[in-house]
């Protein structure tokens, strides 16, 4: 049975291998024949189908092989079972027959025994009876022997069967093991075959996919390219179209505007012509009326004509009205726009002013803060310097050196900042308060600005310059005369009846208004320029001293020549504008600082303790350290000495005690001895007294 | 000198603060690994799931989160109602059993869990000792999920070691023993009418790994068992497959079972393989074939002889539902074989016929070949282990040359010439391949449409 199975099992294997090999060949050949052309593709497709068919076939054969194996095993088992059943039946039959034979034999023997019993009943003679009984007994024994034999046989059989059964079980076990092994092998084979199949299939499909992909990609690229080209073309065309249309639109717009203007002009002309016509018509109608009166019968015809004319007139008047309303609308619109724009302008100006103010405020605040900081720093530094000096003095005193306060004046004087703070008082004290020695250290307060300063100086100078009102008036008159062309005719007419002075004042006002100046600028203008210009001219020609003389000598002679008035005025205006702008700038700019002065001050503060002093300090420190060490040693030694002293006193006490006891004993012995020798009495007493003295 | 130190100090401390600002005692705490608040909330739900189950109102991803993390020791009656089929049951299954093939359970982990759980309980049920309540409790939980029960053993009740007095007593009451419930197995009546979705029932009356305690009674069912099982089967209206194998089923019990199965509304598959059914049992089954709508009948390895086969053949000639008939390893002989082959002349539904190892000879082969020549419905035939001989082989070869439907034909060990066997196999192979060819094409056309 098993052999048959094995045959079945082994037989189908080679074809699978050959199939695989063929497939491999097919795959390789397929690889070789790969062609990107369409014919190649068709071939490829047919090839693929064949491949698929092959694969299907192979898989089917594999499956069939497997199932046949299973069925083989099952049929084998069935056959075995059949065999077993038939064997069992045979055995049963044999056993039955044997039992039947046995039973028959037994029956015969029992019959014999029964016959024997009947004989026993017939027999009367004892010996005969005995022999019969014996034979009977033998028969029974034989029967029993038979039965026993049968039982033994059956038992033997059973034992054999048991052994067989056991063997059978063992065999079954082995078979099952074998079967399991085979199944395992089968599994491996199948999975191997499937994996091979899979890899091949994968390869084939991969190739197919790649080919298809490449084809599709090429197609896609082509299509895309075409598409893009067409798109680009259409786009270019459209662009051209747009440009053309733009051009045409522009032209049309221009044409339209010119046309509209022309039409408006025509319209105006027409309306005027119509008005004229109307009037003429009116005149004509009057004449016609007269004619009507004269020619009553012609009335009707003329009336009709008149009606027509009236209609025309009404139409034209309507048109005129329309035009007027249009105009009004336009006007309103522009007014509104103007208002809006002016508001916007105002707002922006306000905003700008606010910004400026803020900036000015912040700069001022920053400056103040800086000042305060600086002052504080200076104070701190001076304090530190003071401290350093105090320490220096202490050291000097300790070392026994004479100490001098270095440059007391410098120390007492406040820092450049602080001193300046004191100076930010009125400008009039500027020159008087400035100490010559400190002048260089001061910094110009930039916030005041050079121009303002100059202005104030000039103004004061002008006040002091005893400029008479006469000259003033003269200059003013001159100015008015020369710049008369700037004054309007109407004003001049109005001024005719006034006095000359008033005239000049009013003229000046109007003039200033025109030039954009203010009244406070007036004296400046007058003196600075109308007078100074002359002076400068003089300077150039005559020299500085002569000019000054002439300037102080006669103010009237300093009056400018009328010819120079206009150029000077222009120059003044220019300067004035520049100044105002520079004023604004300077108010924004940060004050410059005089760093060199501060540097010097700080250097001096830094060097208040000189290098020599420092060396001295170092030396002193070293010395003091040594001294401290010595002192430390001493402090260590002090308790020791204390201890020693205490010991000393204790020892002295002991000595005294000892001495006193000795003395007592001596005393007693001396008294004893006194009786013997009184003459030596004085000596021991002296000795004792000396000893006591010593102990004390 | 003080300034820099203080600076360094102040630099170090804020960085340290930043690293772990909240949990000072947890050294592993780091801002990067803190999970989001929603996750923390879900974790909280998971931790307190038994006290406060929040599940239905969550989104699907949150449900997944909870199913993945909820403790597996939740009481079953609680979990069964809360969780639908999903990850939770997968986890429970994998915790309980090493091998879990969910494809055998309709891809439902919950079904797998409950079915195997119930099977375990029934297989370890010891009548008289185990409370039937344990089974009933389980049934109330899982009655909606169980479709298939595969019970591989049924334990008999424990026998008390008998003293001598009792032995004598038992001898006296020997006749009444059948009526005693002493050796009865688990009573399916309490179970089957409650399982409203049960479709398959596989039963074996045997004891696994009984060792030296072997007794024949362990491997058969008692009469009372049979009766209770029959009633239980009748009460289960959804059953489609019933399989009772290796249980020493005799004619009497078979008749009893079949009697109760006669009017079963849904039964489609009946499997009595590896039993000892004889002719009278086969007659009963033949009656069943005429009355019910059985599609698959398996009587493999029984004791059916000619008369029984005749009864089955008679039913087969009238039947229009049976698709597969397995009579392998019986004692049909030519009497039964010929009867069945004749019945096939009138039958157009049977696809699979198995007559292997039945002791039939060339006579049956002749009648079968006459069937094959005109019947084009049969797909597979099994005639293995029969002594068909040369004559039978020739007849079959002749018949196969006219046939196109048979795709499987097992004629191993039938004393037919090797050459003819291969010829017949080749023909069968051609049939099979033709069919394989046509079926994908049909599929393709279907797809195209």
C-alpha cells in the first residue's frame, strides 16, 4: 500500500520541475523578445495570455496532485479497513465454526454419557457398576478436557490477537508519523512551488507593467506637450488680441472725448444761434403780426408756421436748461471733492504737527534724562574720589607722612555738567557768570541754538543801537516806495486820502502779507539788511574801521541806496526762509556734546590717586600684613605666657607653704636648742626673716 | 567676585524650572511626552470603565482607543453588552487561546470568543456536579452571537466507587438501570432552543485522553441522551448542519433521531460518519431523504448493507435536493450499488457520489457507466477499493468518453489496468480543464457587462 502511495507521490513531481523550467525559459525568452513597438505589444499580450494559461494549468495540476494524494491516503485507509473487516469476519466465522464443532462433539459425548447413565441404571452388580461409573467418569473428564482445551485455545488466540492489536497500534503510530512527515514535505514542496510561481508571475507582471507604464508615460508626455503647445498659442493669440483691443479702446476713448467736446461746442454755438434765431423770429413775428393785421386772410398759414417755430424754441430752451443743470451738478461735485480734499489736507497737517511736537518733547525728555544721569554719575564719582582721598589721608596719617589735599579747587568745583546746570539761567547773565577758567569746560546749550542766540543778541544790540524812529520811518518809506509794485492798485487808491505815515504802515502790512513775513520780523529786516547791506557794501570798499565809524557817526548816512533795496530784500527773504527751516531742524537735532572737556575731567578724577601713591599703598599694605602676622604670633603666645604666669604663682604658693612648715619645725628645734645655746639666738631669726622675705 | 556667581546661579535656576515646572517629584516627566488632554480624558474613562461606561457617545477613533486599552478582566456580562465586535474581543481571544483563526468564525472576534467559550463550558460539563446554571448564564449572554458549536467531548457523570453492599444492590436493580439517569451526558434541551442563531452543531460522544480509565460506555450515547438530543434538535429551528460522528450510533438511536428530524425546516446537511448504522437505520434515513430538503448526506464508515442501500436508492430516485451522497466504507455490495446507480437514472441533482470500499464489482460499474453515458450532472465519483476488474474498467472508459461533466473520478485500487486508469484520468482532466477555461471567461464577460 505504502509503496503504491510512494509511487503516486513521486510520479507527479518531475513534471512540475520540468514545468518550472519551461516557465523559466518562457520568462527568459519573453524578456529577450520585449519590444516597445505595438506589434511587440500584441505579441506580448498573447504571450501574457499563454503565460496565464500555463500558470492556471500548473496551479490546477498542483492542486489536483495534492487532492489525489489525500484521496490516495484515504482510499488506502479505506482498503485497510476493508481488509481488517473481512479479516475480522473470517476470524469470527472460523471461531463460530469451531465453537459449533465443539458443541456438536460435546453433544455427542454428553449423549454417550447419558446412555452410560441408562446403562448404570440397568446394571446391578457392583463391580460392573464400578466399571461403568469409571468409564462415565472418564467420559466426563474427556469432555472437561475438551472444554479446557478449547478455552486454552481461545485464550491463546486472544493473546495473539492482543499482540497483533498492539503491533497494529504501533504500526498505525508509525504510519501516522510517516504521514505527518510526508504532509510536512508536501507543504514545503507546495509553498516552494507557489513562491517560485509567485516570483515568476511577479517578474512577468512587473515587466508588463513597466512596458505599459513607459508607453503610457510617453503617450502622456506627447499629449501633454501638444496640449501645452496649443495652450501657449492660444494664450499668445489672446494676449495679442487684448493688446489690440486695448489700443482700439484707447483710440475710441480719445476720439469720443474729442467728439464730445466738439459736440458741446457745436451745441453751444447752436443754442446761441437758436437764441438769435428766436429773437429774430420774435421780431419777425411782430412784423408778421403787423402784416397779419394788414393781410388778415394770410393769418392761418402764418399761424401754423408760428406754432412750429414755437415748438422749436421750446426744444432749444429745454436743451439749454438741461445743459445748465448738468453744469450745476458738475460744479457741486467738484465743490464736494474740494472740501473733502481740503479736510484731508488739514487732517494730515494736524497729524504732522502732532508728530513734530511729540518728537520735540521726546528729545527734550531724553536730553533731560541724560543730564540727570550724568550729574548723578558725577556726584557719585566725586564721592568716590572723596572716599579715596579720605582713605589716602588715613593711610598717610598712619604711616606718619604728611598728607596734602590735592588740588582742592578742583575737588570743590562741581563737574562740568553741574556747573552748566547752574548756568542755564537767563541769557543776559551769560557773559558775566561765565568764569574764565571754567569757560572751556562749559558746553554750549544747543537747545537754545546759535541762530536764536544771534537773534537775541542782535535784538538787544538793535535796542542798544539807539535806532531812531526817524530813520526807521525813512527806511520804511523807502521800502514801500521801492516795492510799490507789490501793492495792489485798489489799496493805493484807498490810501490816497490818508497821511503819509499811515500810508506807509498800511502798505507795509500788505507787503508783509504778500511776502509771508510777520511784524516781529520787521525790525530785523530793517536793521539787519537795509542797514547792514549798506555797511557790507561799505566794508568791501572802504574797510572795516571806516565803516564802523561811519555806522556810528550817522545813522541816516547808513541808509541804503534805493537801487539796492530790492536785491537786499530778496536776500533777506531767502535768509529768513533758510533760518526758519534751520530753526526747525535745530530744534529737532540732539545737542552736541563737548566730550574732550568731560574726558579731561574724568581723567583727573581717575588719577586723583597717583601711581606713586598706589605704590606707597602697596608697600604699606605689605608692611601692615607683616605687622599683622607678628601681632597674630603675639596673640598666640599671650595665653601661653598667661599659663606660665599662673603656674609660677602656684609654684610660689607651694614653696611658701613648704617653707612655712620647715620654719616651724626649725622653730621648734631652735627653741629646744635655745636652752642649750642662747647666744646663737639672733642668727636663726635673721635667717628666717630673710627666708620669709624671700618667700614673700 | 559675588556678582558673577549670583549671575550664574540665576541663569541655572530658570532653566531648571522650565524643564519640569509642574511635577517636581516625577523625574521622567517631560513636556514633550505629555499626551493630549483628550487622550488623558479617554484614559480616565478607561480606568473607570466598570463604574461609568461611556462608550456609545464617542467617535469611532475614540472607541478604538478604549477598546485597545480597557482591562480584559471586565466581567463578561458587562462587556458583552457594551462592546460590539472589534479589537476588544480580539484581545480577549488572543489572551485566552494561542491559535485564533478568525476566518473560521465569519471574521467576527466576538463570535469566536463566545463560541469557544461555550464549547469549553459544555466540554467540561460534568452532569450532576456542574450546575446547569453556568451554561444558562453563558447562553443568555451569547445567544445572539453563536452560529456554530463544535463540541469535541462530552463527559459522563462521575461514578462513585461502589462498596460491596451497593454492588449487591445494583445487581438487584440491574434491570432498571436504563431508566436511571446515572450515565447520561449533558442535556442539550436546555441549550439548543435558546440559541436563536445556531446553524451548525458538531457532536462527539467521547472522552478525550481518558487514559487507563477507558470504558466503552464513554464512547457511546445512552438512550436517554439520544431522546433528549432528538428533542433538542427539533426545538432548534435554525440548525442547518448536524454532525454526530464517532459516537457508536446504532440503528435504534438513529431511528429515534431521524424520527424527530423528519420535519425539520432548515436542516441541509446530515453527517453520521463513523457510526454503526445498519439497514434499518438506513431505511429511516431513506424516509428522511424523501421528507426533508437535505442537500448533503454523509454516512461514511457505517454498517449499511444491501437492503438499506436499496431504501436510500429508492428515496434518491424521487429526491430533487440532494447534492452529495457519501456511502463509503459500508457493505453495500452489488445489490446496493446497482440499486443506487439505477436510482441515478432518474435523478438530475446529485453531483457527488461516493461508493468507495463497498465491495461492489463490475456489475455496479456496468450500471454506473450506463448512468454516466446519459447523465451530465454528476461531477465526482469515487469507486476506490472495489474490485471492478477488467470488465468494469472497460465499461467506465467507454462511458467516460461520452461524458463531459465528471471532473473527479477516483478509481484507485480497483484492479483496473494501469493504462486504462491513466486514460480515464486524462479524460477527467480534460473535462476539468475545459471547465476551468470556461468559468473564467464567464466571469470576464460578467465583469465586462
